[in-house]
C-alpha cells in the first residue's frame, strides 16, 4: 500500500464524499491507488438538508452516512480529524489532535503523506463582523449546529406553550437574517413546525403566536436568482404568514432583538444567521493563493494556482468560468459537477494524461417551501433559456437532486431500497421529530 499513489481528500461533504466513492470503486478496489478521506466528523448529511434537520422535518439519524462503514464498502480509508496545516515540501498535511467531549486527547496531532491532495472543506457562515452575531445568533454550518437548533426550538415552543397555559404570553418572535435559499426554505420549515407541534400536545400554543421574519440586506429575497423566482418566493412566504423585510442591512444582533442600519429594532428571541458564506480561515494560512473570502484560487482544472499536486473543489474553491469574470457559484450542483470532473482528472493523472478542464453547467435553481410548494427555474440544454416550474413538478425535480446524490454514493439499487425505506418510515413516524 505504501508504494501506491496516495490520493488524500480533505472534507466529506457533497463533493468530497462523491469523489472518494468513485475513486475507491475505480482505483482503490483494483489496488491502483490508495484513497484516504479526512473529516472532522464521523458521519455525513447532505448540507442542503440541514435546515430540515433543524426544524425537525428530517430525522438526521435516518439520513446520515457513517464514514467508516461507507469506506469499507467503497474501498477507501477514513481518518478522523481536522486539517490544521500543510507541509508542501514534504507533501504532508497536518491533522489536529482529536479530543473527546471531556477535552481528553484521544489521538495526538499527526501527519499524513500524500501524492495528490484534494481540499473540499466546504464553507462556513460569514457574519461580516456584525456586532453580536457570533454570541447571539444560531448557525447551520454543521449537523451538530442543526441538532442544537432543533433542541432549542423545541424547548422554546414548550416554554411558550406553558406560559400561554398559565395565562401569559405565548409570543415567540423568530428572525432569519439572510434570504438566500437556506433562509427562505428554513422560514417555510419553521412555519410548518409552528402548525404541527400543537397537534402533539402543545395545546396552548397557536401558530399565530410564532412570528417568523426574514431580513435581507438586498432589495429582494433570493438576490442571486432570477427576479421571477424572487417574486414567487416572496408571495409564498407572505401567504404562509412570514414577514419579509428587504433592503434592511443588520447593524447589530442583541440577545432579544436585532437592530437595522436605520436604527429600527426588531424583537427576536431566536435569531438565525443565514446571510452569507466564506471558506474556513485556516485555508489562508496554507501558503496557497486565496481570495478575500479565504477560497483557494484554482485553475480551470481545479488545481491550485501555486501547486499542481493540490486540487480544490466545492465552496472552498474559487474556480474561474470561461467567458465570465465571476467564479463558479458555491452551490451543491457545482460540487457535484466538480467531483465528476476531478474524478476523470485524477484517473488521467495516474495514466500520465492531462487534467480535464471544468466547465460549469447551470441546471437551474429550486426553492422548496416545506410541504407547501416548490418553485424554481430549469435551464434548457438546447435553447439555453430557463423554464419556470412550480408545484408538484418542481417538487419532483427538487427531490431528485438528493436522490442523485444518493445514487453517486450508493448506486441505483441501494438508493431504490433507501427510498422505499423512507416511505415506510414516513408512514410510521410523526411528521416532525419531537425529541
């Protein structure tokens, strides 16, 4: 094994896990290369689903993938740990010491050698230095944060139900800062939760007691998407009794309120930050070229600009697009496409062939409003025009995105079995996760 070409992928998100799965099935299984995945967590959940985990619409335990078990089935190795540094001269990456919940060191700091390194560590929330954001906001960057949000939400609903039962106020103002896809979809999921939970014993809590506001600094919600989608999404949120505030930059987040730039103060007992992303800060300390948002600058082949043995993909990579001055957008479909291209490049690399340039194909955008509706636009491959879709058709396309991810990780047959088990689970379990 030591003599085999060693490909190390850091980050088991959408792109990283799909990449090691394909490499393991093609190269690891036939002993043509040694494939290693490094991640700070033990399990994978598709990041676009974290808002559903947070609201309780999705049981993460039934949808997470254990890296060790998956590695065994797909012929790659798994190393638990967080990347902390890089020694390019020795071709080694530094992995932080791993500690248990009590702070005791389980595994000391260590180094892993590589021949080819792929960095796919995703992104984190960008609070733009807003005062009070870090201490008073909830974030949805990881499964742990989504689960914490869910616990806090259930406790808040329980507390307000008790207060209302004792003759007090059951009012619970919730504010989502940022009206991108995550913020808009989370608002719809929270509205569903506010209507479902009274069915499960919270008899004094009324849906109208839960006020949900979405605050966006831009002049419209979903500013990165076509205006028609923004208009449709705004109408749907307002129909679901969600307050939409646009053109309202947040200047401060307090414990029980947020303050707008014009001085307006909005009460908020639960505040969620979903207003922007940036790549992890440690990337700027690796000695590689990075953008202002810590993204690694890469060529169209996804190789970093200063080291052809190091690749990057997904949200942490600033990849140029042909005939455009903007990099590839940080979206799940981008990571999926980059993983497919990089797989070909790494196979070519072992055969002494050239890397494959990455060309992004925008297949459109879909916004899901929980069980209410779905809207989006699909890009036509031949005409290049977008087609507006909504309702059941859009919902079908939206669900297919996750199934495509599962097919990439498990194959078509196993994904079919997973789909069937999901149908059984939904028939037997409550519509919301209640613990």
